[in-house]
C-alpha cells in the first residue's frame, strides 16, 4: 500500500486534529516523541491539492510501490499526480550485486548495473527537467544508493539534487518544524571515512553555531546526551538500514 492516500474529502484535516489532540494529552516529553514519531510512520490521507501543495516549483516527488511482482512509481509535482509502471525485475538480487560491486574500490564493474537500474527505475519517470527530486523508496529499494545510478557516464546525483524521505507524511511533518537550523553533525566515528569527516565540516558552512563531532567524539552516547538541543542531526558514517526507525527531537 502507498504511504499516502489521494482523496477528495476532509480526512486530512481530521488526521491533523487527532494528532494535535494527542500531543496535548501527552504528559511527558517521551510521550510527545512517540506521538510525533507515529506521525512520521503512519499512513495519513491527503487531498490531491494538499499533497501537491507540499511540492515546491521545479521539484518532483517520486514514491516507489511494489504491487505483487510489479513496481510502480507515483509522481507528484505542484500541479499533477501521475503513476508509471516500471520494467524493474529481480531487484533484490540486482541491488545486492550492485552494492557488492560498489565496495570494490579498484573496479568499475558496478557501472553496468548502475546503468541498468537507472534504465528501469529512473528513465521511465521523465524527470530530466526538474532540479530536485524527493525519492520515497520502499522494500528493497531502501538499500539502493540512488545517487550512484548512471546514465551514460553521468551519475544521477550529478543531474539532480536528491532527497530521501520515508513517506509523504514526513514531508508535511518536517515542513511544520522548519525554523532556524540548529545543526549537530557527526562524522567518521570509525576513523576510516575521511570523506565523511570532510562532509560534516562542509555542510556546517554558513550556519550559526553548528556543533561538529568527528572520530572519537562522534559516539552514540554523545548523540543521546546532546541530540535534543538540535533540530537537524546529520550522521556521516557506516550504516545499515533497519526498517524505519526514526527519532525526532522535542526541541522546537
């Protein structure tokens, strides 16, 4: 099932009212976090106009859904919502192979699969004219590094600014939390990711009072002790996708 429902009724506003009442009833910060996290994970209904209103100009949202053995992409812009059937087959095995090939730093074997995955997952969307694409993967696509897909000799990340979201619901939730960015960035905790260390330093440029923790400072305990002071947390490290476990700060 999709992470959102396109409807033409008042269900979206009712969902918002229920969430507001739940937040008011929550007595402790922990209860409030649970309510907010649920708003990210749960299926919420939006009217077509409300859903399209979430998408800025020159941007597109692409949600991937598998029904039976067939993959579909739902495309949302500020003006339209459309769907495309994708020619993607055997994705689990192909993504596994692709990820293994990417780990071979001295090999370009990954490029063939990168082009085939682009052909099956990106080419049918017709999104070349957009500057920003928000991708909402599901299933095995959560393991796919979309930025490394290729058309010819060009990587997808060179063609588009890419965003990843767990659901369309999360877009609305995060927009409601916008304000001055208070950034905590952790990078290279294992000491073997020089690029990750440079990454967290680069994204902090131009922000007011960012906090950067690298190498032995970038620990789980540091994050737990200090995370609630920030509304944006960036972690550049080795990682493994684990369902859809999300943490949201109670600080506004």
